[in-house]
């Protein structure tokens, strides 16, 4: 009989310890929200780096020439163009 009571007390001690280690719901929600924000920031940074690598000055000059020619009704030629994204973030300046 004594051994049975001793086993029940051990199981209650384990349950209490397990319940004490449980993270509160608010803390888990904050961690989840923080992870989501961090993921979105990493995704945005990755997209900006990809845009910077894809949008070379030569490619940008061609795009600007085509758009300007179509909108101004004149032959526009762009030979040198530079853009900045990092120093003026979030605005792109040409």
C-alpha cells in the first residue's frame, strides 16, 4: 500500500514540474509574432538585394529609354544612369 502511495506522489511531482515549465500563452504568441516579423524583414531584405543585383545600370538605362520614348513622343537616349536604393531607403532615386 505504501509503495502505491509513493508512486502516486511521484507522478504528481512530475505533473507539477511539467506544468511549471509550460510557457504562458502570451509569451508563445509574442514569440510567434516576433518570428513572423523577422521572417518578413528577411524576405524584404532579400528582395531588395535581388532587385539591386538584377537592376544593373545598363538594364535600367534601357528601361528608362523605352519608357521616356513612349511617353514624350521623341527619341530619347540614355547613355549613363545611376540609381541608389540603400542610402535613400525606402525611396529609389535615379
